[in-house]
């Protein structure tokens, strides 16, 4: 995400998240998402989800024109590890749903991943606070294989600070 793509009125680049955040920094190295809600308030992180180094993954339902399946995404920012259904090709655009209520995840912004097929994806959002505020979100690309994501907490772009991805 380029600097000019950042909504500078409300969003700013930040140092690591504050202590009261549901986004946790572990050992001054890892950012872990500990809560992820669909638009209807279902928390997609539960203790019985697939485990990623001791932390439960983020459970989503993914669909294409021919397949659908439950996928668990790593809760560690920047980790592209997935568990569960894996029946898609890199570059395939998918639809994200809440596995509890089947509600589609809303679009946050365009992703400029531009795989070989020339198709960009969309960043879909999960809320990282139970108040379902746009100021606390995790944005994930809906193109299989794209590892771009954004972590925003209290209008601070945590992920961009960590990854050094803000450019002119």
C-alpha cells in the first residue's frame, strides 16, 4: 500500500500496538491476531481451531465457482501458512465468508497483487474488536497465494510499520 493510498485523515502508521489491543506483539518480534469477527459479530478465532505454534488460527469459509472449504489462516502477521481445505490454484480469486453465519466478508480496499493472470484481488476485512469498528481490522487478500494483508488498530497501520511497506 503506497503512502498515497493511505487515508491520512483517519489512518496513520504506528509503532507496535497498545497494551489494550486485541492485536498482540509477542517477544518484540511477532504480531498475533487474537480476535477476528465477521460483520455479524462471530469470533472466528476459537480454542478448538487448528493450532499455529500454540495460537488458534482464523477460521474462514472460502468459495470459488466449483469448490468451497474451511481454511484456517495463521494468526501471525506475515505468515502465509494455511490449514484445512487447499483445493485452489495460486492466483485464483475466492469469496470469503463467515463459517458460522455464511455472511460474505466486506471489501476494505483493492489489493495490487497482480498474479500472472493479470487479476488484482480485493482486501476483505475481519474486525479485530467486538465493537466491529473499521478502526480495528485485519484485511486479507481474496486471491489464493497472495500474502498481502494489513493490520490496522485504532486507525494505526501496524503491519505497514513492521513490514516497511509504506512507499511513495
